[in-house]
C-alpha cells in the first residue's frame, strides 16, 4: 500500500535552544514518507546553522531562508506553497512530536475521507522542569468540536495535520486580519466547510515559555478573537455590533466585562439563544453544547465579582446543571464569590488559581 507524502511545515525564528530537538522528533517518526519544510525567518542566532547542519545528514530536511523577516503568517502561507505532500503537518520549532504522531494522523485521514483536519491531545511542559507534564484535552468528534470552537480553538495548531485540499480547493489560508489567532480563525472557517477531529492520544509535547504570543500580546489577541467570533455570529444569524461582540467575548472567556446582574443576564441570553438556534437548525452535538454552556455559565458567574448573591442567579438559570460540576468546581465558585476575586488580577487569585 502506497504511503502518501507528508510535508511537515516548521517556521523557525531564533530557536537555537530547541530546534534540533524539534527536527529530530520528526526525523525519528515511525511514518517514513515525509519531508520537512523548515523556513528560517531571518534568525539572528544560530538557528540557520543548526538547520543546515542537520539537512546535510538527512535529505528529508529542506531548509529555506526568507530574504527578509516575514513573520509567522506570511511564512506559513509561503510554506504551504512549498509543501509537496498530500498532507501538511504543522510543527513548531520549540515543541517535540511523539514518534507515532504522523503515522496515526495519516491512518485517521486515510480512513476518514470526509475529514480534512486532525489534531491530537498534547502535554505542556516547561524547559526548566521537562519531567512535569500537564495533559490538555479537547473534544474528539467533529460534532463536539463544532460546539467547542464557538468559543475556543479546540485544535492544537502545532499538532495538526491538514489535507492539502483545505488550501487548494476550499480556499482557506492563514490571514493577517486575525494576527495572533490566525489558527483559530482557520478552524472557525473550516467547520462550515468540512469535518475536523482530534485523536485521543497525546502526541505532542508543547513547550510553555514567557515569549509566547498568549503572554506577550494578550490584549491584541482578545480583540482579534472578537473578529473570529464574528465568523460564528454571521453563520448563526447573531448580531455583530460592538455590544454583541463584547457579550460574546465575555461568554467565551467566562469573564464578564461588566460586573452587574444586568450584564450577566445578557450573557445568559446569548448562551440560551445559541442553544435555541442549534435546536432549530442543528449545527453541533446538542448534548455537548448544553454541557459546554453549563460550564461557561458557572465560570462566568464565578468571575462576575458580584459576591454570594450571584449563586442564586446561577442556580435559577436553565443553564445550571449541578450534575456537570465537580466538588473542585464548586469550591472555586464559592471562593471567588466570597472574596469577589478579580479574574487573574487580584493577589489572592494569583496565589490560589495560578
């Protein structure tokens, strides 16, 4: 049986500390028919030299150097045009892929021809403590991923494998308009055109460090997330004015931008409306959508800074589903309400929840 070529696309910029481990984890894959398109985006450290040294000993590694610093989005789109494989796998220069990653992803896409995108569960780790791993999970099935992506990416970008036709036939790409959330925007458009999945195995070690986008550009990332949310609102027939997008973002982040019961009511109304729309014209798994909304409702109330009175409001909502909440969820709820903790800002919050 012929094994289709997999192109592993890896943008590299000043990654001298990690890039050799990242490349090695791909060259050691159990899946043999692969090429690595490593693009050096004008690194100022020894990244380029490391790539060239490794390429000299393995012909599967193709190194391209940008003539100028294009940054991530333009480099990704350029890289896609250079990939020769039927499947394009993403990889970051500071992460590590498990040896069976590509084999299992190809096997899935070969046997699920109606799916064009598949990612995996993953572990996060820090360089100073590589033995301490934290497992991150997302929904597995397309019908559940559709609900999840309404508010969060649900697809691990550096662990993803994409069928080439997503770019050549469906016309999708990474877009500058969605800077720092370009992957989330792509998945958000893809769910209306094809099917997505996650493999249950954790097949990537994702390195966490202080230079990542989520740490450096948090405010801009949230603003551009609102542009992604507009994609869903347009498809679902929801309003996209500034107030509506502020409410949508509050629900997605589970943090109301205004501390008032009137604002919490507006957030509840949006969640109930999405459930209603899905009932009228099914878009995703209804049971999972209701579960997800119940969790966002609990966390939104917990982060409302409205004190213990919000508990009554929480329980009076049709979104409240006690069976979905763990003891830990409820302890966090009451702790946040008693102290009226400001999400991620107050000292007590940082001590207890970070």
